């Protein structure tokens, strides 16, 4: 990772650099930036990287930069989210580095609690992540996720991406640079997975057990890229798996879980070619897993006509779970 004019000694120990890659994100960037600027931990530099947007993303970011000296806008030709993150990483002054996608939102306590976790942990913590809530386009909570493994997480990472998304972690900048940042050769959606695995090889992870991130969901077309996503996952495994032959079962299980996840998305988005491809991949790896996917297909298909928020309500098993179907800002998370 080339560092323009910066050395490791130049990194400011109490400063957190926040990278916001943004591509045609004018509709959501304002809310994302407000959630970052309103963090109780205020020692931040906020680097928005406009990745070749054709809408008003840059003007939204500039408005925030004019109002808050911590916000800086960078612009580049469209090169993808990982290239935008690497741009911010090259320019970072903070010893800690966080990323947030331009449609996600942070709870005001997020960075403060993660910094506290990293400073208060035993051994060197290279990454701290949090629980998160899936939210819809209106910010309504659909469901929650509570990954909780910490310490040495290599065995768990052999099964797939523990962190769950790129808007959750706070990481050590010098270690991010040491491993080269996000691998642009992948290009299929598994750059985070590879990076987090490389960080797990360098030190411990910690977790803040509160839902401090709103991770926005929608009827996406990512399933149309299922072949590329699975191919990039296999590319990561080809590099990493030979180092951990004792975890062959975990690697296999993780690949099966990814195929099932992509199949769910393909059916939900009515991408039947992608669904058929994934079913063939599942059959080649495990006929039992392929049969299980077929059995769940009608349930997946039944969700097509229902809005995300309605599906979340119907899926809830108790009144307390139904209370989650409220605005992320109203949860009152502790």
C-alpha cells in the first residue's frame, strides 16, 4: 500500500479515519454522513470518496464538508468500492480506520464503544466489530444479527465472513496497510472476506454486543452476479485454504452456506438462471445441501410479493421480536 507522504509514525493515536465510498448515493449519503458526524466519539476525520458518480453525490458530500471541517471529499473515476476504500486508506491520518457504506447508518455510540473495546482488550486487537440490524429503505428494522466470536477467530473465519458487512469494523490502520488493503483483483464481492481473514492472522478480534449499525437491505440485483461472487470466493479459498488443512470441513461448510445464501437472493429477485447455476454448484458439492435448497425454494418464492417490512413482521415469532420492526433510530439500543 503506497502511503503518500505518510509514515506509520505520523498516524495520530486517538484519531479514527472514517472512509465512505460513494457511488450515485445522493439519496442516502446525507443520512449516512449525519450518523457519522453525530458520533459521541468526535475525534474523527471523515473521508468521502466519490467513485465517479453521475448524480449529485459530490454536492451532498461537499455540503457536509462546508459545514464540518472533519469531512473531506475526494473524487475519482469509477473503480469500485474497494478502490475507493484503498484511496481513503492511503490518505488516512488516524491510527484507527473504519468504513461505512453510503446507505448505512451508525448509532451515536458506535465508534466510542469500539475504540473502548480495542484499547481495553488483552493482547493486540486488530479489529473490533459490532452487532447490527438489517433495515429497509425507510430505516425500519427487519431483523438483527449477533455474531459474537472474538479473540483468535481464524477457525471461524474459515467458515466465511464473521463480520457480516463492511460498515461494522474499526481496524488498525498500520495493519491494514501491512496486508495491502482491499484486493482489487477479486472484484466479486469477497474483498472484505479476504481482508478480514488476513487481519485475523495478524491479531485478535473483539466485538461490541450491541446493535450499533443499521445495515440497509433492498431487492438488489447482486444475485445476477452469483457466478462472479462464487468465483471470487473460490479464489480467496484457493489462496487461504492450503494454510489451514485442519479446517477443511469449515471451508466446505462455508462454501455451502454461501451458495444457499446466493440461491435465496436469486429466487427472491427472480434470477432463475442464477438460481439454476447455484443449484448445480450445490449438487456438485453436496446432494443433501442441494435437496435442502430445493425444499426451501417455495418459501423463498412466497416472499417475492411481500414488502421487506411485512416479511419481517410475519417472520417474527413473538411480540417482542415484532417490536424490532421500528425505526433504527428508535430502538434505544444499549
